[in-house]
C-alpha cells in the first residue's frame, strides 16, 4: 500500500467530464414505475424508464411486455407470439414499438391468457382484445388471431367494463352494474353458460348470479371466480384440484356459491394455475385447490377442496396475489410486509415466508415461474409523493428551509432536522449553534451542494473530477457510504490520462479499494500511463512505492 502525502491539485482537467449518477436506491419521480426487476425492460434507456406509469409482463417465459407512459402512449416489446403485442404483425421486437390505437385510451385493467391473448378495459368502459384466438377468447365471433387491438362489442356496447380477467383461453369481464360477461374456451364450463361449448362472443353469466352484484373477478387456467358485494364468493369451471372450493372435484358449468364460507365476508379473490386465494374483510386469508408446490400455505402439499384458513401469525392482510400462469402465492400485511409461498424459483415453500419486498409484485418478478406480473402494474397519481420524493423536492428550496449554507458566494437552502438525522457531523454542529446561515470555505460550491443533496436523495450526480472533491469531503466528515459512491463514480471515469491522478487521490484519502483499482489499471496500461504528464509530475514517494509494487507484479519483465 502507498502511504505518503503526495501533492494533490484542487482541479484535474484531465478527467472525463461526463456526469455519472450512482445511487443506493432510486428516488423516483411520482410518475415513474419501478420495472427494474423484470429483465424484459433491461434495455430501455433511463429516460424512457422514467416515463413509465403502467406496465405488464407476460408470455411463456416473461418475454413480452406492455407499458404506458405519462403521456398515455402505449408501447409493446418482446417475442410477439400469436401477434399478442398488438402491433399488426408477427415480428418480435427487442425495442419498444408504439400501439397507436391504444394511445390515449387510459387503461384501467389488463389481463392475458397463455396463448397468449390480451384483454384491456379502458376508463371509458370499453374492452379491447387481441392475440391468440383459437377458442374465440377475443370475443369477436371468429377463431382468427387478432394482430391489432379490436373493440369487443357484442353485448357490451351499452355496458361500462371496469375489470377484465383471463384464464388460459377464456375471458371474463365485470361491468359497473356488477354483471359478469364471459367468452372463449369452455371445455370445463369456465364460461358459465351451462354447457361445455366454446363461447364465441361475450355472454352474461347469469344462473344464480342473475340478480347479484359482483365486485371482483379472477380466473385460474380453466376456472372463474366472482366476489359479490355481500361478501359471498362463487366459482365455476374446472375443479379437479378442488380450486372451486366446493368440497368436491366435479367441474361446474354454472356459478356455485362456496357454502363453506357462509358468514365470512370476502373482499378479494386471486387465482393461481389451479389454486385460489381469498381475502376477508377482517384481513384473514383462505386458500383451496392444488397444493403440490405448497401454494396453499398450509404447511403441507395436500390438495384442499374446501377453503382453509392460512396461518399468517395474526397479521392482518390487505392484499392477496396469484397468477393463473404459476403456482406462486403472495400476500401483503397492513404494516406493509410481504409474504410468499408456493413455487418459488423451483422450491416448494409450504408455509407463508416473510420477505424483504415492499410489494407483492416483487414476489412474482423474483420468484414466480414464469416471472410475469399478476396484475397491471400502476404507479400512484401525479399528486402523490413518497417520503423520499418529498424530501428530494424540498432540497435547496428556500420556502420552508430553516438553514442556509453560503459557499463561494452562493446559498444552499436546507433543513436542520434532516441534516441532524442524516449526518453525525451536522448533529454535533447544529446542536452547538442556532445560526440560520453558515459559511463554508473548505469546499467548493459544487462539491458541498452535491454533499447536501446526497443527504436528501442518497445519490450523487457529479463528473469524476468533482467526485474527487466530494471524496475529500466524505473522508473529512467520515461518511463511509458517500465515500463508497464517490469511489465508484471515479472508477467509471478512469483513463490512461488521469489514472495516476486518480491513484494519487485514492492514496491521499485512504480509499484502499479505489487505490487497488487504479493501481491495476495503471499496470495494465503501463506504457501509456508512464508517458503522461501526471506520471512525470508524480510525487517522489508515491512514484517509488508505485515502481516497487509494479515490480512485484512483474510489470517490468520482458
């Protein structure tokens, strides 16, 4: 290790000037949706990701996706199986392509099948469908695949649809009147028509739902579920795994009430491939159906034909999540904790397992197979800011600040309470003074502003030459996390011209990881580095140590 005191210039113009942004977590704008856990979005540039406010990932390998921007433009990307991207062709696309017919439609609900076919409901109550149509699941009366979104009109023209749900090859829709319409594949009665004939156009699911008001719907692969406004729950379709919760394994061609839940108020239902989850108004979770992966959360792998109360350690649940493409289950507690169970990356987790996730969506992104979204991802409206977003917004805003720093003749407005919470240096300093203005002479305005902004955002946005100044500050204030971010920023800006200068900085500020990185870079580019002016001006002790260490690395051997 080099431990000398080399001369260190205040400004190093030889460094690259492109800003590098590093963050420990992303402080997103209120209109941004975090889709980073889904690989299909990995190639989207940051400026595009910042515009996303709704998204859906689907497909047999989570290889297809839609997203909606803040401008209500709709884009699709992926393999485009059966024309499911709605682009008018069968071409796959690794780059997003706009779906013009959907732009400005304001999507409120989206679901997909395994064909796949895709169905959406808009804010105006219209239904559009496209993709695979081998079983008339698009509801247009044909079995021709749909390459572009088409309005589903039969029996729905005077209805306003608020929610849609798809099974493998069938579709159901919920209207504002609490009516359910269904169409498509019906081999097991999943359309609820009283027969097993495929249903080519939307048909109202009546029978015992005729005079009922439905408030929530869901589909398994081959079954359908509906929750009523009075808390009752009905199921129909395939039932060989007990997924209808009726206490038997017989298929049902019309809706049947789950009598075992008499007196229990259900508020939400979610369906997996062949299992069902239901949430009560008291925050309890019931599960029934297939259980070969532990997806019922009962602690074993035995199927259950009747609803079984899941042990969630007395935590009140506020959401249950499942998807007809997988055997994974998830739930969110009132305190914001997320539990998962079932098939999790090939493992069978038979009891609810506490995760570090903040949403049930993360469970499906990271552990479901395939890693698709279980519902339409949406970000809160523009009028809502998280705590992190609110803090970022108030940085350097004079309106409600109670302290300002004067640096190089410029003001930086901050809040004493936040500074004391975030930084030990300020906790001590501000407890000793009640000044409302503090002058700073040791650091430049750019560096000091970046430091204060970091305290509000956990991120830095500086070119490498200024990151060196911030590294100096981080060392002085003993901010180890900020020091680490500065080192990463500097690493990204290293070149043959500035490598020695960066090495000198690393030595001066005792940034050992950065020092080792810079040293190895210098050795790997030794010829070019030794011809730079920075090498010629190198501090004598640092040069001596560099040559000794490089010799031990065999850098001077022929």
